[in-house]
């Protein structure tokens, strides 16, 4: 079963304008399937295939300049042979065939470094994350139960192969830690790194405290910073930054820690069922994480950098999420309850008055299934959260 990805339109668009298009994102997010479905006439090569790598390393220029037809080639997981980019640079400088080279890869910082050195101005860089709620809804795969959606997460294999989360995520984590982490950094103990991941999951939706993480992991602060950068670069976690450009000198300056995929976070928290999630003390943070990651997916699917923040002052007053469109700020509160309560709008009212913004421009996203426009702000079902992105 193939679920249509919303990034496809941007992918096709950029392939008509750039000689190289790179699609990056976490492992098993669907990059290979998307590129092969979008460019069926391209010749496909996996750079995780040892035989292919042997051929490439023997004569990389000959490999890239062979006649693969008028369409082009797909180089999957190209971070395994980043020196290819230098050869691609020379080829596209001589013949800029739009969309000829389609690249995919899984390690953000390794590829950004390689691309900035070799393909600056020649490549369009797109990001594909796990399935969004919007994509699942469009394909009639979205559950009506918010706890089930949080527990399942969004990795395509769960839906395409009908896998239970407790079947998928242990194997995903094992592959990620034992394979990718060994490639990215010299981790003395993989067990320590797995424990670090679980401790991060236990802080989902909370302000990042690196010193506390270091103490609990019994490692140094520089080590925690390094490990966090790895989780960010491989699209496991993201740090939601505070919004500074307004209204008070006494603002919280630490970012919040979230996971791109709540199914993975649930497994790290040893949550094995929706019933267990329903009563879990981190349920609110997990719902927040799912909704905010939905905004990230919405921006990325439109080939835009996410412009997503939160706001909190030193007195604990906060807005869960701010979408910054430059001239417009859209405040959003996220609630895990299924029944709308008047108190849900308290934070919006305070912030809108402070920012001199019409409260009706704000949103409350909640666990119910109906959406309503109100004078005090719109209520949006969690299933439709992605529609807020312009």
C-alpha cells in the first residue's frame, strides 16, 4: 500500500528547476518509495549495496557519466559515498539537466556539510519526515482515537505492513543505534546511549536541562550536547526554540525537547498499549509533540523551513506554539482533553492582549473531533491540526 506524500508536488517542482534534488529525513520515513514512485524512469542505485559501492569506488566518474537514458539516476543513501558530490558538481556544471540527479540520505549534518562544499547553488534540499496526520487522513488511514495516533506514530511500515508499534519500534531503534550511531560518533557504550534516548523521551515537552540530563546519564555536559546533536541530525528529536521578539524582558530562553515521532517516544517510555498511554503522566507532552511535529511536517512538505516557536515568561505564563509568518504571529494552545473548556483560552487571551493581536486569530487544538470558529479563537480537532499551516 502506497500512501501519497504531500512532499511530492514540491519534489516535482524543484526537479524541473535544479539539476540535483536531495531528499533527506530519518531512516524508513519513505524517501526511497517516494523518489522511485515520483521518478519511475530514473535508474535506481542504493549506496548501501556493497556491490554498487565497489563499482562506484573503482571509477566514480565513469559510473556517473554512463548513459542512463534521458531521465536520470536516483542515488539512495548517498551519505555513504559523499565524495560523489564533487564529481556530480563537475557534471552538472557542464550540463544542467533539470532533475537528473535525485539523492536521498538519512544524516542531516553530514549531508549538509558535503552539499555546502560541493553543490551549493546546484541542489534543492527537501526534507521528508514520517507520515503526517494530514497524509494519513487523506489516505483514510487516520484513526479516530488520538491515543492510538500518538501510540502508532507515523512511520509508513506500520501502515503498509500492518505492524504493531511494539513490533516495529524495537527493531527500528536497534538498527538506528547499532548501525547509524556507530557511524556518526564513537559511543563507548551503546547501552548508555539507549538510556540517554529513554531519558530524553521522559522529558518530552519539557524545557531542556542539559546539566540534569548529564547527571542522570552519568556523563559530561559536552557528551550530552554531542549526543543531542546526533538525535537532531538523524531526525529523532527537535528543539523548539522560544520566541523572543516580544513584550517582556523576562522570558524563558531554554528550548523545549520534542520527538518527531511519538510512536518511537512511546516505545522508549515502555508504553505498550493505548490504554497505558491514556493514563500516562506524559500523555499531555506526547500529544503536544505529535501536534507540533505536524506543523514541522506541514512546513517541510511545502519546501519551507519551519517557523515554529513557543513563548513563556518567567512567571510560567506560556503559549504552546507560535507560527511566525514575519508580519503575522499565530498563537496556538494544545490540549489533550476531548471537551472544550473556557480555561483552554486563558493563555491565548493573555498573550493576545500583550501582543495587541485579535484573539480570534488564535487556535486551541484539542483531542475532540469537531472544529469551530469562535470570537475568542478557533477550536481545531487534532485530526485537522495541519490545516493551520498556510
